[in-house]
C-alpha cells in the first residue's frame, strides 16, 4: 500500500523524494493506513525530508485513519525538531486523534 515516495521518505532519502515530487509524485498520497509521506517523515524524525515535503505543498493537517496528524506522529515519537517545523508551518496544537490524544 505504499508508493515510491513513501519508500524514499521511509528511508530518509530527501533527494530522492525531491526528484519524485518534481516528476509529479503526489505529496498527499496515503498508504492503506492513511499515512501520508509527511506523517511518515514526522514519525521517523527525518527533518530534511519533512522540510522537502512541506515545501512541495504537503498538508500538515491531514490525518491518517486514526486521525493522527504529522504533529501527533512527531510528538508520539519525540521528535521536537519536526514538531517545531510543523508549528512554524501552521500546525494546530489542539487537534485530537480518534483516541483523544
């Protein structure tokens, strides 16, 4: 259920993600769990990849099938640098996911 962009993001390959996006890859594509590439990058702590995705127009508020946003993923896995990036990009602080987090 993952695309080449998901794979590049999951491996922390910012340059590959950049080229895929330039060639038309959709930064909003979701895997079977609703994870976007940005949610994946946020949860794994890949700051350069997350920056690339946000620059390409990735929606910082889009949740997965549980309602977890990229900010939830960064916070749950203790990636403060990603949290700061998302805050600066306009992420909302008071959004709750499906289990109230």
